[in-house]
């Protein structure tokens, strides 16, 4: 028998401000992200992917909630929860950071947006950053206010995204640099527009600042995008794995530290500001890590779907790690993935395999990313 269970809807899980529009435009799958339904596909994962890499797509990513930090110690507080040096972040800039616990474990990997000197947003992945931040702030003496504002991101991604954005807000959007943003409005709807997005393609994120206007904003972009063949879509697992972008919960959790997932470049151990994970990360850096995150190719028939299990990796009959994400890439015409494995001596690539549906498939370790990004 082939059961296809559904996620049940209830009042406990939140609906995004774009929910009605996504239903109207034919959403076929949802995940739950920060206690909010978030679309996963419309026509099919592969059809949605081709629209993203060839044309332009609109995504409801309202589940990427904002944690707003204001107050005199706002910057000091953010410095405290991340090992990255954010002192160089200018107003109007975004920065990708890892939030880390006292033992160096990763709590989340948000984008920081600096709105003014005492005003920041953390645009978070799927974990309880609001609670963690409130706990840290109330057990230390930081002069900060922490809350979840009424802000919901939409993503416009794909090679024709600049044309659509140009039509909606004008030509300044073409000059907006990667990871910079501007506050503006679209037909009186307050928004913040950033050049960013979780894909290897060029794109923007539109942070809606009034949840009651979600469906109106969605239709404005759909209307403007018609002549460019815009399609509703969602964060693409295929595209993000091709481009070596990680997903919190899948490829990293509280049990991994930044060095194990090859994100040492986002750790500034000697930054000026004090931070919670300083002692632990300094020790881990000195000792070296025992695991590494690598790209893999799985030599087998094309996967039909995104693989929803952490498959166990073996090397010469010994368990050496797990595949954290894997999918068939229609562009590369092979099964690709990310894996967390025991650190190899001299980057040895022999003898790796994975057990899938009763038989073993050969696994090859490769360099990341699989594809060069087209986004800059
Ligand atoms: N957009 C917004 N919020 C988010 C995400 C997003 N919150 C959750 C999740 N995604 C956070 N994770 C990432 C991971 C990677 C990137 C952005 C958010 C990213 N990385 C760039 C890359 O890999 O090319 C470069 C980062 C850098 O070098 O600074 O963009 O997508 N609003």
C-alpha cells in the first residue's frame, strides 16, 4: 500500500500573510517552519526548479521570521550571540551569521539586517531564536528589547528577477548590491527590499511590514512577472544543494560547530567584542575538528524525490557519518548531496558507500559547490 499522509492544519500552526494567495496559485505541499506553514512546491519540484534557474519565481518564505533587537545594547547583544565580527556591518547591509551556544553548537544561521545603530533584525532559520535570545538577555544585563515584529519575507528569485523588480519599484533596484537593502513602499505597502535569497540565482527578498497586505503584495509581483513567465515556487532543495547552501536542521544542528561545517570563515575568534562561544570555539579551533561537511555524488538511479532521511554513510564497512541532504540534479544529471563525515586523512575518497532500499550504492566525495553561483 502507498500511503501519502498529510500535515494536519490547526490553529496552533500559523498561516503566513501570503497563505490565501499560495492556495489560489496551486500550492501542493507545505512544511512547518518556525510554527508557520511554508509552501514546498507547486507544479513539481523539478518544474519549479526549471522556472527558478531559467526565468523567475515568487516564494512565500514568511516562515523565516524576524527577531527584532532594539535598544542601547542591540549591537553588543548581537556580537555576544555570534562569533562573526558584525562591527563592520553598515546601516542598510545584511550579514550571514551563525548563532552559537556556549559549547560552540549552532543555534541558527540567520541573516542580520542593520536598520539603524540600535535596530537590527535577525531573519531566522527554523529554530527558537526568540526564546533563546530572551533567555540570554534576561539573565545578563543587556539594555535591549527583543520581539517578533509583523514582518514577512517574500523571495523573488531567478535570472529575470531584476526585470520584474525594475518594473515594480524602478531602476534603483538594479543597482542594489548583493546583501544590501533599502526601505521603501509599493503601492503604499511598507516593505524593505534586499538583494538576497536562498538560491544560487540572482534575486531579491521583499520584507512585508504589514501582514494584512500580503495577498495584495503577492498579486502585484505576479502581475508584473507575467510577461517574464513568473511562476509561484518555494525554496528549491535541488538548487540550494547544487550551490552548496546549507539548511539548518538538516545539515547543521546544535550538535555541530561552525568548523565542522566548513564555516570557519564566519568565526572571528579575535574580534573585539566578547561572545558566548568564545572559549569553546577557541579550544575547538586549536584542537581541530573530528568531522567535516563534504559534497557527495551517489552513484545510483536518479532519486525520484528529495531524500527525507539521514542516510548512513560507510567506508569499507565502518560507519563514518551520514548524508544530511540529497537530491537528483536535473542539470548535472546525477544524485548529489551533502554529508557530515569523520575527517579524512589526506582527503581519501575510496571505499565510501550508502545503504539504500536494501542494496549498497557507491558514494564519491566532491568539492563544493557543485555549480558556480549566478547571483552576484
Ligand atoms: N533569507 C532570509 N532569511 C533566511 C534565509 C534566507 N533565514 C533562514 C535561512 N535563509 C538562513 N540561511 C541562509 C543561508 C545562506 C544564505 C542566506 C541565508 C546566503 N548565503 C550566500 C551564499 O552561500 O552564497 C552568501 C553568504 C555570505 O557569503 O555572506 O545567502 O534565505 N531573509
